[in-house]
């Protein structure tokens, strides 16, 4: 339901503050002394320090510093995460916890797979391993990797905490895949995967491949969690950065900051969501992480979420997004305990409120941020629309983030010179910029970008320009866009590549808009259902974890308008090939219900796909809002209605106008009633066999 997402407040009560303690064990493995240095990581130490700071300073429930244990290496003052140290830390923690306590566990480091010690316990016949820093090689005698932490043992360690009555949330930012991942040449310092191929440990890759080819049943039953926990008195929720056949990267974050440093993409994104939505449920957090992955091109992996996802995170209290912070006036300016992790950036303008409960139009003045760190920002007074901030401010002022604008530009990194395909493209760079228009910004290969153009000499198309995600990592070349160069002159290459990038940008902009608008305040229930050819019973599609669908599976929508006015509903589908299909548009009067079969999954394109349900308040007697013009194959980009800021934003997302860098999401100074809402559902479509 729309009203059950991130902006909602669910009525779940927290345990009394004095009846529980909150504990954390944070493990970050970096330098594997028994492996070649090229397999070492840099980000896990930064991950656990980031998480520790968040837990002890910003978490919605209190974590005393003495209750947060950090095991990491390469940083002074910490114990290295050897297998022995991890076991000891778990034993100490298990001895301390009491019924009703909460435990947060975080694992950052390498993962891999190995033939299971007990194949009957694993659907795919493989054990998933988390690798402490003192791992050794694979031993044929015992059938295990020396000093590895096997999924069964992790489950037993977690069960020990739950048996004491503790509620556990475990987060794993590691890979558990033997998949070969391609990366750009020279990108090792910027991006690495937390994937240790079995061969690096002396495990025969052919043996692993043989095991993984076994059938594991209907893929719709859901992906197998890398680590399992059994039954226990306390609750258990687990977040995984990648499914067992995927990899997850680390890269320098936050984007654009000169002092950025290697971080797990999953850890950073999770902490961003927690900082902005401290009162969300686990399911809402997972959904927002998925949305940010798709909007920011962060990674091609699909994070997995298991357990009772309807609980509020940390067993805390439900609440809406935090977009205002208590301010302190210092010699450096006006400071707040929020920064990059909270979605703030230098140059942003925040309103100064005398009280956190005041309406936006009661702002005393405005502050522009001049310095933004991970957890803190400082700003200076700035005049906005003739209003200057008074010199004397009351005590306890609050800085509030007002309505944001959304940048629909897309930054594309050009390939480095030196290969024939790259040189051909670089020679046609001016023609490419002209054909692409002002919304596509091309930068040198050394700069950060939303997409990266690359030449892959060992690929099936060595003469092609490949379009890679921001990390420059790619697993499945079959679903990665590319444009050949050998059969094109410069002008044709520029036109073809510009068309490819523009098509991707339009789909990406709709996802950006969906993430920015969110679920709004509309009291409209939306439920998505599916049924299979074998079972004609309609079943709900979950928002987290990501549902898997097979060809011929059907998707239906149920909607009910609980508002006092009419609303228009549109359904758009963004396929793995970046096409946009418009499946439905219609109006619901107050109390109306919609029951509509939308589409069947085809076997033409399979992969990561998204569905957007756009709900907009409608004026009586107005034409029904029809967003079919946003389809990629639309011939007539014309509209029957318009005039609102949201309509303008939709047009901008579809490149209806290409002169603005960013557009507002609402009309300034006008009370337009309930805001529009966009519900985004992530799907994984796979072949039946």
C-alpha cells in the first residue's frame, strides 16, 4: 500500500528504554595476509567506523560506546578480525545480552563459496563463507577453507544471541559468488569487488561450477539467503549486499568530496537511508536502498532482505523522514549534526525555524551550507527573496530542508584514449555532444560519472563502445548496452551512441523522479498481485525482498481511493533494456476501486526491471492524466493537460524541455493539496530453466 511506505508512521511501540540494552559487533576485514595483496580490500575498516559513529551519535535508539565492539585491521587501536577474535567477541556478547536486548551485527569483507560440507543443508550445494583476515587455503583433507567463517557457524552464533532473548539485525556487505566480473582498466584504486574467486583459495572452479548447475527448484520461491539462522526466542532480520550469485563493490564515497575514501556501496547506502529515515521499518529501508541503487546506478547486484521486515528498525519507534535538525550558532557559522549522509551538500539552502513545529512560511530566514562533512554541516546566512536572517536568533532554532529540486542531467565518462574504438569516439566528441543535447554531460575518464563508456578488448565485441554503470563493473555483457564502431563513421557513431544514452537517460530520470516524489500523503491503497500459468490464484507481490517472475507470469494492480477527491493512476514499466511501456491510465473517484490485469512477463528481455505506479490528485471535470507520452516508442510527444510543477517535472524527465538543469517538484507558495505519489516496485525476471 502507498500509505504503508517510508513516509508513513506505523503504530509500533518500542520497548521501554530502561528494559533493554543495545549492543553492536562490527567486523571489517581488509588485509588478508595469506593472500596476494591484489585481493586485499580498503573499505571494510571505513565501513565499521562509519557504522560505529552512526550508532553512537545518530541512531534512533541509544548505543553506549562501551556496547559497540569493532574488529578491524589496518587501523590503530582495534583488534584484527581473525577467526579467533570473532568467536571470542561473539562469546563475550552472548554472555552479556539479556532478554529484550537488541544486537546489531555488521560484516564487511570478502566472501566466497565452497562445496558444502553437508550438501543436504544447501539448496545450491554450496556453503557461503565470510573470510576473516587469517584465512588459509582450501584443504582437500577436511573439505573446507582454513579459518573461514562458514554460514552454518554464523547461523549458530546468531542463534546463541537469540536463545538469550536478544533481537538481532545482521548486515552482510560481502560477496558470495564465483561470478567473473569485468572492470575498467586502471579502476582498481577506485572500485573493487568484495568477491574472492574460489580459485584464489585453491578451490577447483570446475567443482564449484558443477555444483551450481544443479537445479534448485522454482526461482519464484525466492533467492537463498547466504546465511541462515534457525529458531530462537529473539527476532532476526538479515540484510545482504548481494544474492549468492552476485558481487558487490566498494568505491570512493561520498561522491564528489575531495576527502572521499573507500566504502562498501551497500554499507554507505544503508547508512544514508537510516540517517534520513530513522523511524522506518526494515522493509521500508530495504525498498529505499533498492530505489537508490537503481536511481544512482550504484551496482547491478540486488540486495536481499530476510526476516520480519514489518518491524521498525532497531526495535525503535516509527516515524517519518527527518529533514530538519537542531542548530547551534558558533564562530564558524550555524552548525547542525547532519551532513553528506543525510543528503545534504555544499550550497544547499535551509530555512531557519524558531520552532521545529512551525510552518515553512514562518521561516526567520535562510542559511546556505558552506561546509558539509559526513555527520555535520555549517552554513552562513543568505538573503532569499528579500528576506534576511535577523542578527539575534532565539535559542533552539532549527534548520529545515525545504522542497528539493531535481537534476535531470546525466554525466557520462568518456573512454580513455589509446584504442581504435575510443579514438574514433573521441574524434567525434563534438558531434556526440550536439546529438545528445545539453542534458548529457561528457567528462574525461578520470572523473566521476553516472555512466562510463568503455572499450573491452576481451569482450565479444572488442570494437564496441560499452555503456557501464558508475562503478565501471559489469557481470552480464549480454544485457549491457554497446555500440559498434568499425561499421560507422564519426557522425553515425555519434548519432547512434547519443540515441542509446538518451534512451537510458529517460528511463533513469523517471526513476529519479520516483525516488524524489516518494509516496506522498495521498490516502490511496495500491497492491500489486501476480499469478502463474500453473496457479491462477492472485498473490501479493512483495516490495522487499525483490520478487522474481518467470515468462508468462501475470502482474495485476488493485487500487482504492480513500481520499475526498478524484485521483488519476498511471502504470509505467521500465524494462531491463531501458524501454518504457505505458500499461494503464485511469481515474478513481472517492471510494472507487481499480482491479486491472496489466501484463505478462515475456522472454524477450530478462533482468532487473521496475514498475512505477504514478498517482496524482485530479481536478473535477479535467481530462484524465495520460502519461503514455513517456513511453520510449511514443511518436507524438504531446499532452492534453499540464500547468503544475509536477506535470513539468514529468515532462522534464522525458526530455520534453532540455534547457533547465533542475526543476522544482512543487509550486512555490501555492497550496496544491495532497502531493502526487510514485510507487516503485523492483522486479527480477529470469528464464524458467
